C-alpha cells in the first residue's frame, strides 16, 4: 500500500490497506507500508504520522519499517541508465523515458475486474526519471515491487490506468509482474465519490465521533467485499480467515453511515461493563473532557444500551456534569411544585425509593407517568431524552436535583 503524504489518509485508502492486510495475514504473507513521496512539492510532513496513527488505531500493523519511494532513488537512477544502455529507454531533455511498443496490447488478468487489455497505441513513452534525478511514481512503484518481491498489488481502481505502464516497466527490467487487484471506489449514498460533503472521511474524524476501531474495521471490510452476502458482524480473526479477492465486487461500494452507526452500537453493547466504562473514560480523556471519572463510570451502565457512539455521551449525559437550560415550554409548575416536597422527603436517595416517590406522585396528581415525568426530566436534565429518570436523579444527587427543580419553577414563573 502506497498512500501519498499530501494530506490525511482518506477512509477509502484505509479500506484498501485493510484489504491488503487481510489478504496477506490470511496467507502467511507480509504487508508493507510504502509512502509514495516522489512528488516532493506536495508532501505534508504531518501526513505520514497521521497515516501510521490511523492504521495502528484500527489494529493494522505492517511488516518492517515504513518505507518511502524516494529511498530507491539511487537504484532507480541506476536501472534507468541500464535501460538506456539496453535501448529500452532514451534521454529526453535531461529526463529518461521508456520506449512503449506502438502495436498490440498490454493486458493482465485482474484478480477483481477480470481480463483488462489496453492498446499500446494509447501508452505514451513514460518518464522514468525526471531531469532533476527523481524517479516518477510509475517507475519507483513497480521497481520497488520488484525489489521487495511483491506478489500481489491490491489498490484502488483509479490506478487501472497506471497498470499497463507499470507492467511495461517491469518487463523492461526483466521482472515478472505481480498479480494486480483493483478494488472498487467508495461512494456516498448519493452515488458520488466519498468526500467531505458526505461527512467524516478520515480515521481521525471517525475516532473523534466516538466510533470504536473494531466496528469501523468490520464495516470497512464489508465495503466491496462480502463473505456470503449475509454475515455482517465478524471479529478480526474471522475477517482474516474468510477474506478472499474472489468475493470482492467490481462495482462501487456505498458508504452507509446508518449501517456504521448500527454496527458501532452492536459492538458497544457487546462489551462488558468494565470495558465499556474504560473506553468511555479514555474517549473523554482524549477529547480533553475532564469530568470526574467516578461519575462517568457510574453513568456508563445507564447509557450503554442507549447510545450508538461514544461521542453521543456528552450530549446525552452531560447534565450530570454541567448546568442545564431547560425549555420553559416543556415545564409544568403544578408538577414541579408537587415533585419538590415529595423528592425532598425521599429516603434513602436511591433508584428504588425515587421510583416509588414518582409513581406515588402520579397517583396523587391523577396523571399518567409521561405527563408527570416529562417536566421533571426536562428540569433536571435539560432534555426530553436522557438516561432513565430514576437513575439520573440518583446520580445527580438530592441537593442538585432539588436545586434544578427550584430553578425550573422560577423559569415557569418568569
């Protein structure tokens, strides 16, 4: 996999690397990370760290050190000079170009797309080494494939146009071309190539939103590949065992955010209570949200079944850690006025006792729970939607709960 260090690694590029990794791991092979930096004018220094960080967070480890295509600069210059000496290439204004055949076709059996043939008349004499001595991508890439003993190149189908050129380069070098497999592009639900307008497109953004790596990796593996058309939730070991290029489709894959949200929720709900709390605490810490850990852990069981992303926690349970601003239109002075003394007298301040108090309040007021509970919930949480009301009141504590009910009454009176 050779991402270009010109910006953040796109989620489609991560999916392609994942396919490489799954294929290699399932066959006892090696998966290499090679940074395509032959165009130094566009290089972004921090992009390399982001590429490595993104892959590692997803649990994808490559073999050996990260390499850079310019590492083979001297070898590329030597091989280009050899091709000139052999008559397979020539000098042109300081650069070196390979001679492309004029007749016939250049073809290969693509492991995903099937047989592809390109008329040689469409192939221009390719620049191998620029006049400043730097190799081009289409020379450095196949050269390094040869040096590294690469057997399979799995990459995006936007590289199809590069493949016949690289095959001709390898043949001129006297090397056997690897198996090429061009995976389908990733589109948004509007049928256009995935981009910023569809939402998050870098791993950092998905991590920030509160997706967990296991869910995102599982989801990405299913973008263009399916083991049987039915199975969706698979562990990393299962993905490695079942992945094959034969099951990768040739049509564009659609990035379905709703499916990702569902899958992430499945993974979150399947975690043990302690692991879920650990993930939640770590996520908030990474975001710089410095809320008391003990209270976060206490709130974790209340939200585990209700939120699909860790990033939803601050909006769903933030009332436990900061003041709220309830909507006066959702408050009811009669309910709040009756709830205050009833809750003040509740002993002990526990879920069981609070539930008994509020159910008794419904009977006293002759109202259904939804009529009584809504203004209380809005007063103490600031929202119509929150964790369970009894549990929320218990965690918030008697003093703060009563104070918020008092402030809500003032709002209604105003």
